[in-house]
C-alpha cells in the first residue's frame, strides 16, 4: 500500500495542503514517519493522492482516509481502489473526516454523513 519515494515527492505538496484542515494534529514529517513505519499508507494517482490507515474497532474494521489532495476528480477516481483495499483488509466501511463540501462531492459514490464533528481550541 505504499509507493516509491519519487511518487511521494511528486504528490507531497497535495498532502501538505490538506494538513491545514487537521487543526495542527499532524505535520508532514509525522505523515512521512507513519508511512515509513507502515502505520499509514500512501496511494498516489495521476493527479491526486491519498493517505489512509486501517482502523480496528471491537466490532468492525474500517479504512480511514486521513488526507486526500490534488485534483478532486482524481480523488474520486481513486474510490474503486479504496474499496478494493478496504475489502482486502476485511474492512466493512470507509470513512473520512473533512470539510463539509466532501459530503456533497462523495454522495454520488455512496458516501453518506454518519456524524458531525466539533472542536474547541484550548
């Protein structure tokens, strides 16, 4: 589920741009270290890239799309690959947290809202 270093270099900027929506939880060095450790996976596309992880819960496994960047249509074209990866890892769902616009964008692909998220900076 990881790609060659030259692919990371090509796509890194797209992932860095997505980090501004992570409330400071990650910096690009954190993502790189997690990918190198096998804790996260990097999926490059021709004009988009995704960083994901597999999450194991007591009653299910899920593919969590942590970051997606690049061309929006390019991200959407990667959905069949996400489905294949999720199924291969025994996941029963794919989820992501992002801007509200993602709900409208991904709805035609079968994604729906499951919860709202709120934060309070301290």
